[in-house]
């Protein structure tokens, strides 16, 4: 069985396909080749690793969570998914010989790992005991910033737009297009967003 090294957002579900400078085009091309050659496969979509965007609460240019002010993109309610890399690896190992994943897309949306930016900020404020100043950036403003910046410098903003404005991680029902890894492997314990943020306090 072939498992492409994707481990991100499902390129078949992305709503910003043309905005991402062919970032997802290569992935879809490989998928179509796999299917055309009848190569057994499992596509694994974990969305975002916890080491990317989460440590900064999706704040561009930051490496650690903010402690004074924070930018909220769009209405702040679209939910993103974060999964620790070792948890993705454990799920991948389980999926390799599992007939339930044969020629399927396997999605990871652990219950404690799906949050909007509003929820992330509220959680962080609770952990540090301080309210942050909120700066709201509308969808149109973020799109303009993306288009005014050159690739690949704007890639982080593109991912933020995809996850926290368009809701590309969660707008669809897993059961209609693939299998849910958290349901297939209930014995696996996924590190939660809250647990990861605890290490950054």
C-alpha cells in the first residue's frame, strides 16, 4: 500500500486551491496517478501539526503565543484541527495493514484538537490569567495582504486563511468522503491542544 507524504489538509476539499501557488496541485496530481495505476493507497489528512501555527496562536511572524495583543481573522469562528506529529505517526502505523483504510482517505479530527481562533485565544487567556487586546482582520483585508505579498512569504497567511476563515479542515462530514481515524483507533491517545499549550505557558 502507498501512503503519500501529505499529512495535511485534504487537497480534494481545499477551497483556496487557486490561491496557494500550486501547493496543492502537486498533491492532487500524485493522487490521480496513484488511482489511474490502481496502486493500493491510503491518504492521511491530519490538517496541521501542532508545531505549526498553534505555538503562535496563528499569529504571523511569532514563534510563541502572544501575551499582549492578538489578531482575530474573519469572525474567528471557523475551526482548525491540530494533531501532534507522533500521534499522526501512530495512526499511520495502525492504518498500514487495516483493510478499512484501503483506497480511502483517513481523516484525523480528535475531539480535543478542533478549535476556532476565538476558542484558542480564550483558552490561552485562561492559562496565563490575562485578557489580550483583540485586533480584528476581516476576510477581505487578509485576502488583500495575501495578494500583496509574494510567494512563499505569504504561505503562512494562506494557511491561516484556509483554516481559520474558510474552515477547510472542518466544513465537510468525514463519513461522506472517508474514514475517521479517531473512530477506527479508539485505543490511541491524542495529545490535546490544551495539553500542548500548557507546555508554552
